[in-house]
C-alpha cells in the first residue's frame, strides 16, 4: 500500500509566523503535490514537484514556497502566515510510470492561523 | 466554466437504492479520470480509475463518455457506509501528471 504521511494533523499558528508542513511518501514516487481544500472551492493545487529539486507553481502559489531535497520528502512553507491561509492542506504523490496518474493522499493538516 | 464540474448534492437515498453521479470535464485532451471518496474531515481515497470506456468493481461502476465529455459513477445496493463525498478528477492532458478535481458530490444513505 502507498503510504503518504504528513507531519501534523492539526496546527495552530499566529499571523506572521513562518510555517513548515512536511510530507513523506514511501513508494518512490516521482511526483508530489500540495493542495489546500476549502468548503465550496474543492481541492486547489498550490505547488507540485516532478523530481528532486524541481518544482512548478500550481493554481494558487502566492504566499507559499516549497522544497524537495529528497525524493520522498516535499515541504510546504508559508513564509508569513495569514488568516486567509487557514485551511486543510493535503499532500499527494503519484508515479510517472505506465501513464498512470493516480494520486495518493496523506491524512491532511488542518491549519488554523489566528 | 469550471474545468471539472459536479452536482454538489446532497443526494439522499435509502439503503439498497441505486444512485448515479455525473461529472463533466472541459479539457478534451484529458485521458485519465478518477473517482475518489472523501469522508468528513479525512483525506480523499482513490475509489476507481477510468482509462477507457469504463470500469467496474463490485457495486461500483464508472463509465466514460468522451463524446459528451462526462464520467459517471453508479453505486448499486447502497450501504450506510457509502455515505461520503465523491470527488471526480481528470488529468490536465499531455504529459503532465496534474489532476483537476471537481468540488465533490455529497451522498447520504438513509436507513
């Protein structure tokens, strides 16, 4: 079974703090993704990475950055947290081989910024 | 127009009923489609992949209609445990591994 883990299930931070969310997958997947999910808006792609040290902006990258130093680990960084970044953050991974695009999700981090 | 659209529901059905959801997509280059199940406050979990005309797994059947650009999910003999939000997703097309997700359809199976 694919396993994707995220560093925290719940996190409370103050406005202006720098926030690190970590994601680790154990399936040697090339691709990793960060989404946020908000009621009525669905899953929105923040950033994704298709290889170590490679990254591409998704649909809503503003206010976020990412780091992928090792294949299994993909970090999302909120440079200066704001209240409108309160959300559920979901990490996912997928393989490139065989034309398969299935993404497997971690349990999510529910971030509250006060 | 949203790229992947779903009826948000809720669909309230009795146990044992058959229920079907549709999902339309706008990108004709999309080749791969997926249904995910998401329980309240949990992560989406892959339910079915659809690469050609359809796929079946027990009580669940997914169909793809390329001409009309929609996929459907049919659940037969609904169980209380099927209550969840069902998300559909399509790949962006081309070589990218990105998926576009719909906002989900809420299913509530009543006893």
